[in-house]
């Protein structure tokens, strides 16, 4: 005999991802509880308190609904996180297609980074199954740009992963630093490297951790140019 949990989940069975389930018929309420409302409230809570601060109880309270009403639309916190990540991707404009595939990819990736920095909890969730319509539409745009640049087969997959891993990693590093570092932390880190110049001569000479020399935006742009060049080579070899 199986048991049924709130939202219809049966004990011992893993529910389908939220993207593969039809949205249930809407109950009569003012305003109606919809996935869009759930996403908006979840993103607000996540921006304020991070992933650990988001609970189904707090989400229901913010929406002014019962837990039962919430579970009618989303079965688990994982559902909410999947929806919220896709909602963040919805903030990334899909660029107009031009004759310059590199520039098209660059514009998309820049906006992707900006969206994740506005929502610093988001980069750490990108490894989840990415089946939302906003994610898929932007991944489709990115791959189409790479195809116009000559990528195909294995090379296309490698190039896509290179770009995705670059922007996710850069955003995660920057978001974490901005969230948890006090204003003097980076200066103290630079002083530590400078005080140990004999031990770390290359780091000292290169200005490691010296954001007065090269800021994060410049470093991201230079790195992105390098990744796009590497992506083009990966596509040609694939």
C-alpha cells in the first residue's frame, strides 16, 4: 500500500520534475494562486534570506494561502527552486540575431551574469535539471549562435559547456564574495600576499586580489573573449 503526501506525492516514488507536470486547475481565490505568483514570492524570499531561508511554510505565509493550497501547485521546495531559477533566467533578454555570432553569445552571457549577480543564490542552483522554458530558450539561442560560428557535434557540446561553466563559476565567485566579505577583507587579503612576496612572488607581481588594478567587470570581459576563442577552436575540431 502506498501513502499520499501533500501535493499528491506517493511514498517511495520520486515525483516528476515540475516542468513535466501540468499545472492543476486553479481554485477560486482572489487573487488566484498561480505559478507566476509563487515564483515572484519565492524569488523575493530567496533574495532576502537565501536558500536556507526559503521554506514552504514561509512561502505560504507570504502568499497568504494555506500550505494545502500551495502544495496543490508545487510538491516540494525543490519544485520552488526550479521555478525560481527559471524565473531569474526570464530576466535575461534574448538578443536580436546579428551577423556576429560571437557578439550575440557575448551579449547573452553578459546579461546572464548580471541576472545571477542580482540574485546571488541563483548560481549555486544552476546544476539542477534545467528544463524551464526560460532556460531552454536562452540555451537554444546560445547554441544557435555557436552553430553559426561553425560548432557542431561534440564541439558544440564542449563549447556550450565551456561558456556555461565560465559564467556560472564567475558569477558564483563574485556573488559569494559580495555576500560574505566585509569591506576590508579584500584589502587584508592583498596585504597578506604583499607581506609574503618572497613566498608568492608571481601572485604579488601579478596584482592577485588587487581589484584596484583590474576590476571584476574587466576580468570577466577578458575571460569571456578567451572562452569564445576557445569555443570557436573546439567547434572547428569537433
